[in-house]
């Protein structure tokens, strides 16, 4: 892995936290707009929330495709 593609441990921790919170509470990225944290931390959390939402949408699409077949 090159230096440019390394992810800081802090970013990864915040990303995973955002993903897990979105999973447990059903949050969407706009739900945490007013969150007070450092810009980098807030972005990492939002990225985690977005990833969870993206995976859920993909899962729903696959399920709907299965129903249509």
C-alpha cells in the first residue's frame, strides 16, 4: 500500500463508528449535519454513514431484482 492510500487509524475508527451508528439507528448523512466535531472526524463519520446507506440500497436493489425474476 502506498503512502497516498494509507488511511489513518483515527479516520478508520471514526468511519466504522459512523457506519455502526447508522446501522443501529438508521441514520442518514443529513441526520448528523449539526454534529460538532473536528472537520476531519465529522467527514469520517459521514463517510461511514454514507457507506452503510449505499450498502443498504444495494441490498434492497438485489432483493427487488430477485423478486422480479
